């Protein structure tokens, strides 16, 4: 029933747009794209990330209407949004928790891509762009936290600028440029605002568009299960599966195509895969809405750099880096842990398509690659757990008496 309604809607929309804009070949290329049938729910995360980015942009524009990037008024404008603007608390909560969900989804999406070996030829550039998008998204989230300009935001700026100063060769200049002088002041906030609103989102949107275009050109890359023979008990292919498979076979064999994979069973991107993407995307957005209602985003006390009662805490996705500082004590070892080790790990991720030269895509036949990603993910989680335990225990021990 869903397939019949979807095909009817597609045919009507296709005919209407093609008659007026002449975009029939483009719509056919995108919407009638053959996609792997099995494991399709795992391949909805990209669309979910795209939807949440759109939500982030919309809520960010709303917050910009009221936010004042001033050293004296930034925190007060956030409180005004939270308490006085109609549904301001909800929009601010969506903007905050939606970013948290985005960072989580990008991590899961990259893990799925890695385990599926979707970084192999001809998708190396797609993988590299994905790693760049991950860095840009985390940097955008980090700078957004600073804009609250409360105690937490101020000390996030202190730590972020300090880490920037450890960048080889250009570190001191980079820190000076971010601060806007020798000390953190009004220029620091306005420059962080520019980073969060313009300098980071602009390349993020451009690279995301190129990333999506490459996925369309190269086709959906299914899990290794899609390339294994089906059991004898599998149902016979439907008419849509046969037609989509024949189209994909022609594209794979075409010398002008960039598609190189031919799964055992395929279906159409629209309406079947679009339906799955809509379910997952709207489901995640619903989860964000529920979290917004249950966990309002706080605003901490006003900036007081001289206080001795406040314990600065890194954002949750930087807790592993916070713990790494403790593992590399000493003036010259701290930059190694804060910049050197994460940079080496990131470069290995970027270069992994060229380091993994095997043709195998099944995880069991790519044990070095699986071991590599498990070491990276395991190290991040272990360090984050240690940091969270330390921060929690500190807050518990130093909590004021009831």
C-alpha cells in the first residue's frame, strides 16, 4: 500500500515539476536511485543528520534575533531569551540538545561507514569530507557553548584558546587572533560569535553539499551482508527490486558511471528508503523535543575569573581531552596529549582509505581496521568515563551542605 501511494505521488510530482522546470533527469537520478535492500535502516543516519542541521540553522537564526554578542550583555540576553521571549526556552533547548544529538549521530554515522568499509575506492574523498565535517561540527558546538558567556562559557574560551596556542608554528598567533589581544575580553566574544555563526557554518554547509552530491554520484554503499548470496528460503524479488537491480547493473557497467558495487537485492530510493529516513529523522527529532521538556538548558552565574569555588568542566565531547591532560603532566608533555595525540589519531582516520589496501569489506576479514577503530573509540570512551567520574566526585565532595 505504501509503495503504491508513494509511486503515485512520485509520478504526479515528477510530471508537474518536469513540465515546468525540465528537471526530470535530475529527479530520476536522485529519487529513482537503486539502493541496497538489506540493512537499510542503518543507512538513514545521513538524512537524519541533514534534517537536524536544518533545524539547527532555523533555531540559530531565531536566537540571533535576540542574542547580543557583548561582553556585558551576552549572558543577560541569553537569560532574556530563556525567561521572557515567547517559547524562547524551547527554541534554545532545541538548539542545544539538537547539537548534542548531531555530534552523537555523526560519530555513529562514521562508525557505520567504517565498519561497512564505505571508505574504499571510489569513496575516499567522501570519507575525507566526512571527517572534516565531524571536526567542523564539534568546533561549532564548542564555540556555541562559549556564547552563553557565563562561568562555563568563559572557562571554555580559556581552555580552547590555550589548546589553540599549542598548535605548531602558528599557535601563539592563532591564540592572539582568537583573543583579540593579550587577554580575553570583549573582542574574544565577538570573534567567537563570528566563528560560530559564519566562519564555521559556511564551510560546513558547502562541504556537506559536496558530501551529499558524492553519495548521489557514487550510490548508496550497503553493508557487506548485501553482497553475500541470499539463503534459499529468501522470498523471490519483487517487480521493483528486479527493475531497480537491472538499472543499477546498467549503471555499474557503464564506463561513465562512478558506481562500482552491485548488491544482491536492491530497491528504489523513493519511496522505500525515503520512508525509512523519514521515520528515523522524525523519531530523533521527537527525542530531542522530549529531552528539551525534561532537561532545560541552564545558565550559570556571571563571569568571575578570580573565583576559587568554581570547578571548570569541559563539554561532554571534550571530556576525553580533559583527562588526557592528566596523563601527560609537565609543561612540554601537555601539548602532546592535547594536540599531538588527537591530531595523529585524526590523520590516521583521514588517511585510512589509503592505508587499508585490501579489497575485503566483511568486518571479519578486516581485523586490522576493526582493531584500529576499536582502539580509538575505546580510548575516547575510557578517558571520557574517567574524566566524568572525576568531575562528578569533585562536585559531590564539594557540594554545599543542605
